[in-house]
C-alpha cells in the first residue's frame, strides 16, 4: 500500500506539468490486493512498456472490491473524481477487469449526468466484465469507443447465467471474443500480460497497418482476436457469433409470424 501511495503521488505531481495520455487499471471483485493492476504487476508493467512511445502514464485505481452494486457505485464516484482531476483535454483510457469494467461503466454514467462535465473517455476496455445493459450501460456521449474482450471459457463472467457476455450492437462498441495461443482463456487470464502488450494498438494502429486481418475490423461486426506469445495478434470476423445472431433473428421472426 505504501508503494501505491508513493506511485500515485508521483502521478499527481506529473499532471501539473502536462496532460499525458492516462491509462487507468481497475481491478474486479475481491481483488483489492491483486498485483496485476499495480506497479510491478505483470499486466501493469507490460502496459507501461507498450505505451512508452506515447509518454502515457499507467495508474491503478483501487476500490473495495466488495460484491455489491453499492460498492461498485461508490467506486465509480471515486473514479469519476479521479478522471475529473486531470485537465479536460487529457486523453483517458480505462481498462477494467470483471466488475472493474462495471465500475468504469457507472463512472461514465456519472460523468454523463453532470451538466458541467467536459471530461471524456477515449476508450474503455472491458476484460471479462459481466454485461448488464439495464444497470451497467456505457454512456456513449462520454465514451468514444468500448472494446469488450471476452472468452467463452470464462465461467465467471456470466455470473451463473444472470449476466451476458456482449453489449448490444452499437457502431462504436466492439464485442471481441479472444484466444491466447490458440486457447480460450479463463477469467483470470483475461488480464494476461500478452493482452497488455497489444491493447494500445487495438484496433486503430493495427487496422491502419492492414496486417493480420485487422483491415477488416469494424465495431459493428462480432470479432475475434487471437493473441500469441510470439508475434502480432490476428483478427477475424467471428462467424460463430454471426451464426448465433442469425439464428436468434430467425427464431424471433418465426414467433412474430405465429403471433400474427
């Protein structure tokens, strides 16, 4: 905890001299002592390396991690205050694992309801976040893009079937099923350092380079990103999700005709 306080005091001092891009890492439930999102943590340190060229700062956001909506809401209020502590033109990126993603989503709602707020979030990366569009919807007037990384092998995200894996379709929200070295990762592997290595480049930089399938990237399409320990990640349209959506649409159409 002492190391974290020292690190945060350095970050606050740096903001007085310039508005570098900021990446804020938000841990999930029961993870207030998690190391991945802290200085010297594997994800944290890898993200520091991958953002070095842009002179970005990476900071952890620590909250209680308690399993309740009230705890997440309290954490979101604090996160909104952290965001507003930076100059209005600061480029802010949020990376939230599990319910840490929902803390970030609630923070976007809080900022959106504040008529005096001028702060925005350039991108929100959710990693295995339980999706509940009734309570935890992104305010897309505040967030430019949402990149939702999930895995079908993640048995925690769905919270025993009470939450979804994907956001509803939106032109600035990308639902991205991922693999790591050919395998669908579990819940904790969604903050694997190989993801941190490439997160700042997805999708804009890789799309512009037109490499490894990223030239076909579009937020509205269900997509897959295949991360590899060696080499660049690969993108493809997720035909499985396309087929599932098509099947659901056909079933709804059938029910509609039956009602008629």
